[in-house]
C-alpha cells in the first residue's frame, strides 16, 4: 500500500530524510527524494534537476537530458514554453529556485524547509499539524463534510505554514518567497500583434507563432476534414 500511496511523489530538503522505498539523490546543495514511478534527470554539474518529464513543442524529439542542458543557459524563458508534467530545481551561484510546468500539472507545496509533491505527504513526514483556522473555517463546516473538495483557494492549504506554488510562479529558495514569471517576451509580442491584426491576416499571423509541430498537426487535420467521403481526395 505504501507503493500506491506515495507513487510518483517527491520531496526536496536540505537534509536527507529516510523514507521507506524512496530513492535519495544529491543535487548541488540539496537532497531530492523520489518515490517509484517518477523520473529524475540532472545536469552533469547537478545545478539543474528535472523531476518528471518535459516536452519541447518546437522540437518534440528533444530528450529530458537535452532539455536540462539547454535550461542551464536559458532557464525561465525556455521553461515557460515547455509542456509536460515537471518540477525544476535550479541551484546557481547567484540564485536558487524551484518552478513547475506552466499549468502546474505537477504541483509543488512548500514551507521554509522543504518542497514536496503534496501537502499531506510533507505533513506526514514532518509531523505538521492542520491549521486551526482551516479546520474551524472550512474542514468542520457542513459543506466540507458533505462534499469532496480537491482545491483550496489561492496558495492556501489545510496545514499550518504550508503553501501551494501557483502556476507561472517560481519559488526563491533563499527567501522562500514566490515570484511570477510569464510567457517568453518574443512569443508574447507576436501574439499581441496577431490579436490586433485585421481578420484576413490574423490566421496567418497565428500560424507563424505556433510551433512547427502544431502547424503540421493543424495542416494534416485540415486536409483530413476537406477530403470527399466518396473518393477520399481533397476538394
């Protein structure tokens, strides 16, 4: 049951924690605890650790290792356009931070001493108690007792001192404060220009912005939709 309970989870700590069945890996300045079923890819110098998998939409065949090496020189800009389900730990000389995929499909919960895949996981390992205000204000209410609730508002959790890292934010590991990051400026600029273009050129503008892999998929889909049912040829 422990295998099922903690499948594909992680914890990032300053000191190693003994967790039954979990693997412990060293990053440059921290320890990464990985349960079964979760991939970890690191740069050769251990400054960058990628937990999970990332997809470069412009180059879908790029491996996790190749993505990690590129992130070393273009971290936030490149990370902001990656798909997949991942968490990135970066430990550079001038800054250290954690961020996740832009949609936060792989979540990060944190306090001033750890980052983890689930608030309840960290609470179990560190003995963190449920926040009395969360208990009185929500957990003990009739609504909470009669409805399944999977999301807490904003970055809040039911545990005292534990927060959720919001989408498009990274966590500064020196101050443990989150900061927002956005779309790559070049892409955003093109999208803004396309949004204000005249109707007859807007579609073409968007096709120039989206990645090659998506353009190819859209073109193939359009050709398929335009086929005549009786002959299979394009109209």
